[in-house]
C-alpha cells in the first residue's frame, strides 16, 4: 500500500504538475491523441455505419472490418507503421494516431449500423409513406433513434484509446505512458503507479462524460417518433 500512497502524494504535489514532464503536459498530450483518434475514427466509421444500416448493404463487410480491427494488436500496428513515419514531425505521434484510429473504428462502426438497422420497420415505412426522402428519413428518424447506441460505441472507443495510448511512449511520444515507460526503465515503482493511476482516472472521467452524453440523447427517441407521425 505504501507505493500507492507515495504515487498519490507524487500526483498531488504541485511541483510535479509543471514543466515538460509535468502532469499537465502529459495530460494535454494524452487527451490530444485520444480526441484526435476518436474524431478521425468517427469521421470514417459514422458515415459508413449510417450507409450500411440504412441501405442494409455491405453488412458482411462491416462485420468483417469490425472483427479485423478488434483482432489487430495495437502494438503490432505501431511497430509496422513506425518506420514509415520517421520523416514526419512529432516523433511517435503519427504511428500512435494510426493505431488508435484503427482501434477506435470497430465499436463506432458496429454500433452505428446496428443502431440504425434496429429502428422499427413500421416507423421507417410510416416516414416513407409521409413522403420523406431517404436523406430525411436517415436524418430525422433513424439517426435520432440510433443516437444512444452510436454514443455508446463512441464511449467504448474513447475508453479503449485512453487505455491503449500509453503505448505511444514506447515510440517516443508523450502522454501518461511516459511515466510508465520511464518508470520501468528507471526501476521506479512509484512512477509506474503514477502513470497507471492517471490513465485509470482519465478513463473513468471519459466513461462518465460520455455516459451522460448517451443519457442526454435518449429523449430524442420520443421526438423522432413524433416526427414520423406528425
């Protein structure tokens, strides 16, 4: 228990919050790589999931892509991509970004197309009978009804990226993994625990924030259903 208490005291010490190796610096780096990875994954997976869920086309390809993404080890992807990004600025940043995007895509893609596909057929047909175009149907009915499931996929992706982005330190990038990697190198148990505690805390905060977001989009279900009968 003593190393854990020392790690907490280390984190709470204002002297460790500033500078290039400070908590604030590595927090900003970890949040940056997480937010950017999820944003890029969302830009790729959300349109694809909406298309597959709405048209019912390419479902097998979507399932295959999601399963492949889950099977690929993030560390292996980092190792493969790293030699091709040595000439780019931000040493270790781009291989981490690519690996984290590939990690974040499957839950968003799966939840998006499952959420849209799960909208009741009667609701969809009622909207078509009112003369809605396919774009209107997707935007006003299917997307609002699927929103909680989509946000749940984003939440899963974000928490996974927060936990896995620590690998970036192995390839020279920052984030909380810097404490864990340096702690192993220096045989410093306290520093390893510092990184682990900070990662766990950020993962919990991410989970809670997106759980609230998921709850907030649930009332859209009633509004969307009303739109189909208005």
